[in-house]
């Protein structure tokens, strides 16, 4: 007899990224394969349909509740929104195929994150000049060391050794190295402006090259060299026909709603996080790390489940694609806002963060340069992630 705990664990981490959540009530539309009429395709559960909307409603209700009750409601709604976002992202990915599926989630999360940054910039003062820099740096470190490290570790423990296309990983890392150094390190060494700032022409140049290089990468990933970003071999899973177009479109819409709820709830929880950080005597940079981690939760969970299903290529597409989107979309947007509204922004990192970024890029090139990974590579990335967190708390 199967225990309830085993059922819940199996439900939270299904063996296949594309299989439906089997413990959920089925979506009213019963989908059938055109070639196998007896097999059902991926379906949506009732809770995955309603949770994004419920999370938005909870966000509105929290404004009228006492502080403790509002925080509890927001935390619960945030968890539900994250899990539903992962489910809808997987449904869309199953319909459109790789690497488009991972690109959908990475770009959707980044666009909403950029909107949040711009809104804070417009409402803030000079103390928000480094917000874009801190957010982008935190996203790069969380993705490149934390998410990638966990994927390599969990995948290595379960499958011993995992393979992926080294051409795709090398292409993504080359773009990541160029973008991160040009936007986060170079501003400290220009002569036109003292400090981490840039002149208007330099800022415009940074924005243009960031957007152009990211768009070229997306073209290579999805059109010219798409095979570099596809799994080398079929994963160990039962084939399930893709969902219908109606289900995929519905999932795409609910994915956007869920991500909006995630960002809104994270912003709602940020004052409590700031207060907790201040009470603990930790630096203000910890707040940005916590908020970035909350926003990246959907991508992180999707990447971990892909690694567990022996789809490391999908995990790397999600992780590295997210880091690239964070730079390629955030920097041009904040540069445009800064130039249009004459707001000063700072992009250059401090020496400590520069060293962390440099060693992260170097290690990533080494660990992902062979096309095969084990738990050792995962452990190396996680040690860097631990160093990033520790030095953020104890600078």
C-alpha cells in the first residue's frame, strides 16, 4: 500500500518533465493523440488553471489585511503561483518543442523582472541608481552557480554522468562572458566618468550591443543552429503526445498571469524581507538577492526537474538563457529609461563582486566545456554560490 507521503513526493517531482501532474483532476477537454487514439495528451489540472488568478486576487486582498495575515497569505499565494507557473511553462514547452519552450519561460520572467526594475527606478531616488546592476549581477550568480550547480548535482546523483551539446553551452557562455564584462566591469575603467557610471553615448552603446548580441544568440538558438540546443539522446520517459493548440494558448496566458503574480507578491514581501535583513544586521544587497531568488523560482524548479528527468540540455538552456536574457533585455531597457528621463544609473561592480563574476565565468567555461558532467562540477558551482551568499552577508 502506497503511503500518502510517497504520493506527494512523486507528485511534486514527476519522472518526466512533459508528463501531466497525474494527481490533478483533468482539464475538461480530453485530448487524444492523432496516431494513438487511446492515449491522452498532457492535460491541465483545475488548480493550475485557477491558482494564477487566485494569486492575483490574494495580492489585492493583502492590502486590506493586518501585516501578519497579509504576509502569510502572500507567502502561500507565492508558492502556489510558482508551482503553477512551472506547470504551464512545461505545457507550452511540450507544445512548441525545444529550444522554444525554455526560451518562452526565460524571456517571460525577464520581461516582468525588467518591468519591476523600471517601476522601482521611476518611483525611487538617487539611491536606486545601482538597482539594475545589483539585480542583473544577482540573477547571473544565482543562475550560473546556484541553479546550474543544483542541476549538475541532482542530475549526477541520479544519472551518474550526463551529456549535452558542448557547442550550445560554449555559444551561450561566450555571449555571457562578453555581455557581463562589457556591461558590469568595463564601466569602472572608462575615463569619461569617474566611478561606475557612463556618459550618455557610452550608455546608449552598451544598450545597443547588449540587445544586438542577445538577439543574435536567440537567432542561432532557434533558427540557424537549433540542433546545438536539442537533447543529444531521447530521455528516459514515456512519450506523451503534445497538448492541443487551445490548451497551449491557455497555458501561455496563465503562465504570464502567474509570473505577474510572482513578481507582485515578491515586491509585496520585500518590505518584510528588508526589515528582517536590517534586524539581522545584514547588508542591503541581501534584499536584492532574496527578491531575485523569488523571481527566479519558476525557472529554477523547471531546470531542476529537467535535470532529474535526464534532460540536462533543457536545464542548461533554461539557466544560461535566463542569465543572457537578464542582461540582454534589462540593460537596454534601463539605458533607454535613463536617457529619456535623465536618471543616473551605475553599472560597474565593486572589486569583490568583479572577482566573483570572473571566477564564475572561468569555472563555467571549464565545467561546461567537455559536454559531460558529474556531481563534481555541481559541487564546484555550489561552492561558488555559497561564497557569493556568504560574502553578501559578511562583506
